[in-house]
């Protein structure tokens, strides 16, 4: 069995869907499980629906917009789009009636029941289209296979149940199913966290003992730097699992961190390839040497905050104090991307996804002198060499740290 994953950008319009068909023809689709995300920005639009619903604003107009986009796309794809259009309308009408009936005040629960439509409908359209051009396939409802707990929006996978379910699928032919979704023990829909479709693919690859998994992207593979922020980039041909996990940890956005672990456990080779040039090699993540070619890898994290705590009375920042500080950070869900300490000070480069930094700083002000520099940039360079910091605006440097093969520099934005 092979597992393929197509993200939202690869199926954002009719041309994208046709390209998936061409790609399957050119690379083959025998015994292949295809995981697909919602089309384009559909998930964002459905998130907006949920938000409007809870704010008692008109959400039906937003749903109609998403419905129309899908119907327009179907009209471009199918000679006779009536069946597909009906199916699409049914899906979106079901969300409207669900929301009208719903009594649950649980935002995350409602979110999952609504947002899942993006993947359900994208896979329906793609499956029907492929069948219509004689690429025979079966559509699977992934919620019958991937089982999670009831942590809506961040479902934790029940691996043993999921594996049992997936093993029941006869590994023959071509399957189309949804990324990002699962279901809890009551068969309510759950989601696996934003951008979770790569993880879904890895779950299938793991449970099938797949021979490989491929993520099809609009880039030639994993590059040594994000082309949005760095001028010169190079394709990485091979990365070991460990190195890929390190890169993902420091923020390389092409690889979803949760995705790697199941693949690494069973040593399933994982490819990142271009859906524009699908027969090119792309990047292989597998056993073996850390990185080939061996070049520095540049990662930029934005919207970071540098906080320096120093003791007011010149006392040492000892283990008990450190543990207090880190407990607070944990409680506020603030992520520490870099730390450096001396006898009487501790510098932290922080990521504040949940807007708790002000509270943390207020707490710290009681015991420490706090200096804060907001919205700084964190550059991480793996396998750095003497020239590596040339890409960093070092004239605005605030802090620098080297740990073995990793150089990190915090600069003012
Ligand atoms: N459609 C979901 C999202 O946009 C899942 C994914 O794309 O991986 O987050
Ligand atoms: Mg997406």
C-alpha cells in the first residue's frame, strides 16, 4: 500500500483536481490510499461560520458562499454536474440544519461538526470526478476508521482501535478519504488540529504498514530555507527522521511535527514531492545520513517575544525559581523557543499563541525585574558554517546561542 496526501492548495480549483487525476495516471495508483484536505481556504471559511454562529451573526450567507464555490468548481469539472451539485447542496444544507437545531454551547464540539464538511465535500467531488474519467476508486468516510477521544479540535488518536479499523480495509485498489478528521466513541466528528491532514496520512501509513507515504506540494520538496523569507534556497534530497524532527521542532513549516513520529517508528519512507512535476525525486525522509546535500538549513520564526528576568536583589536564579517560572509558562501555554541563563538572569524567547504574555509578565514583575522586547525574530540555522549568519540582520541582534550544530539568533524586527 502507498499513501498519498494532497493539501488544500493542490485542489483549490478545477485545474487542481484535474492535475490530481493526471498525476495519478502518471505515477500510478495501484493499491493507493489518497488523503485529501479541504479545497483552498475552505477550512478558514468554515471557521468563520462557527464564529459568526456563536456571535449571533448571519452565518448562512457565509455557508452559501462556500457552497457556491464548490458548485462552481463541480460545474467546471463535470459534463453533467447535477448529481454532484445535489450532493454538495445536501452537505451544506445539513450544516445549516445542524446549526439551527444545535443546543450545545461547546464551541470546539460545534466547530468539529461544521468544519468537517470541507474535507467531506472535497473528497466526494474528487472521488466522483475520478470515477467519471474511469480512475475507479472507493470513497471512505475516515470517521469510520480514525478513532479519537473527545478533545474536539485536538482529537487524540486511539491507536489500537484505529489500527484495528484500518486493517479491515482490503489493501487493493484506490481509496479516497479525508484528512484532518476522526470520530469519538459516540461517532461525533473530531478534528486533529489545524493542518492535521499530513498527520492523517501518517496514521494510515502506519496502520497499513505502507511501503511509502508521499505528500504532494507546490514546492519541489523540502528546501533548506523558506523561499518566502530567504533569497537562495536549495532542495534537500534526503533527510533522516531525526533531522526532520529537529527541523520541524525549530519551525520548518513544510513538515508537521506529529506526522514524523509514526513514520519513524515503522521506518516508512516519506516523500515530499511537487504536484507540478510529480516524476521528479523531491525529498526523501528516511533512515540514513542526516542531511544530503549537507548544507545549512535556515528557519525563521516571527512574532516572538524576548523576555529577560533578573533577580531584584542580586540573588541567584536557582532551580526552585526556574521551576516556578516554567510552571507559569506551562499554565499559560506559552512556548519557549530558546533560553539562556546566567547567575542572576534568565532570557527567554517566547511564542505566545494564546495571548497570555501580559499575564505572565505581570506575575513575573512581582519577583523579578522584567525587560521585554516584543515582536522579535528568531533565526535558527542547523548545520551552520562561518557564512551562515550573513542572511541574518545581525546589526539588530539581541541574543545569540550555539548548541552543537544549531545556531540561534534573536533580532529586532
Ligand atoms: N483543512 C485543514 C486545515 O486547513 C487540514 C489540513 O489542511 O491539513 O487546517
Ligand atoms: Mg488546509
